[in-house]
C-alpha cells in the first residue's frame, strides 16, 4: 500500500476530514471516550502547531481520496533537539498487514536523517498500539503515563463556588486576573516565568525542561489564534508585591467548543501552599459557566505521579476516561 509524505501546508479541508475519519474509526474500535478534532481543527493544527510552525512532516497511507492511516513527525527546535515526536494511526480494518510497520520505518528514517537520536510517542492503554510499540523496540522506562480526566461542567456548577470559597479563604493575599485570547504585549515577559513554572512538575523522562522566552509566548498565542483556539488564562497575583504567582490555561476549540482542553496549571514555587491551583481552576470554571455555556466538559492530562494536581482535579469531580502510555526508542 502506498505511503506518501506530504507537506503539511498542502493538507486541505477535504484531506483533513478524511484523516479525522481514521481517528474516529480507531477511537470507536477501542471504545475511547476521547474527543476527535474536526477537519478544520486538524488542518490548522498541522499547519500552525503550538509555535506558529507547521509540523515537520505528514504521511498519508493509501490514496488521499480514501486514506487508511496517517502519521506525523515533530522535531523540537527550542529544546530537546535530539528528540523526534511521532504520532501515527492506522484504521482498524487495515491493521496487522504491515502497514503500520512500513509507516513507522519511513517516519524513523526521516528523524534519523535529521540527526535525531530518540523517538518518543504514546499509545492508549488497552489498545493495539501498546503491543505494536513494544514489539518494535519502544520501551516505557523513564516515560510518563498520563491519565486523561474529564470534568462535566453542567452537572453541578455550584460546586465551583463552594470550592472557590474554601480556596479563597486560604489565598486571601492574592487576586485573580482573567485574560481571554492573546496576551497584551506588556504582559508577555511576566508570562514567561509562569509558563516555565510547569517544569517543576514531576519528570524523570530525561527530557530537557521546556525553554520559554517572550518570543515563544507570542508564537504560542499567535498559533492558537490562527487555529481558532481561544485561550483562557486565569492568573494569580500577590496583592502586596504585585508578583505573578500562578496561571491556569485552558483552550476552547471554536470549531468544536463542546469539550475544552485544560493546558498547564502552574504555581510559582515561592507562592505555593495557598491553594492557588484550586482557586484558579475554580475561577476558570466559573468563567466558562458564565460566558461559555456551550462548553459542556473539560479534559485535562496529568502524569500519574503528579499526585498534587490529581488531588485537585479529583476534588473538582474529574473522572478518568483514558490513559496514555509514553514510549521511547533510541536510534
């Protein structure tokens, strides 16, 4: 079966819709409750990434008019420049016929030709991908498992007010600021430290910490805007000193706004112990309830050893809907 590498900028809406259909068939086969991107969301995510750059390569398995699989490679360029991040999926009806192996070989060759020495990827627990990766030299040592938790925003919205009150009593010296969409230029330097605070989260996977600077913040915001992802930031500021203490960031896909995606929630080390994480998350939920009632749920990923944030999310009422297992292979 033909496997064709294409320029991400050549992915049009028709092809994007067909790639999404492969995802949907795979999710349904595995019984996954995870949301599937819309065609426009897929096209824009491939063309803009998280930093204004397209992903580095896309492959289509089978004829573009009726693909049976696809894959992508991302090559980090600001940090972890020895890594290549892979994502691939084959329609259930075409598995165990060598298609996935052939696709992986092309993606691996692409990464190796660009001096990448590690491949990283993931598979959903309980799906065919677990056995596939294990049989092809990928291992889980030093890699995280991430539990995907979902919060129903319409089930009991009064809960956020109750928990907000509890957290606010401990965080009386702080004020919260809402920022929708790209941040004002004057705020960009302050956001650098807040984005970098996530590097304190548990990590033993050998990766370099994410490197943030003002340009990366600007690129992230611009990329999300081009992808029609509306960012919602809740920021915590120390009232007396004016220091920024924390941030919770959530994205709403305007093509499919029903399920929002929780990005990072971070608290600067010097300001921990005041329940700011819970406070910011509750404020975010109150904000969505008031201004974005079409958002019915929010999904968040937590490393399974990030016990503090797991406890916060469970207090909010999140439930686990899937677990993603990280894999790595050395070249």
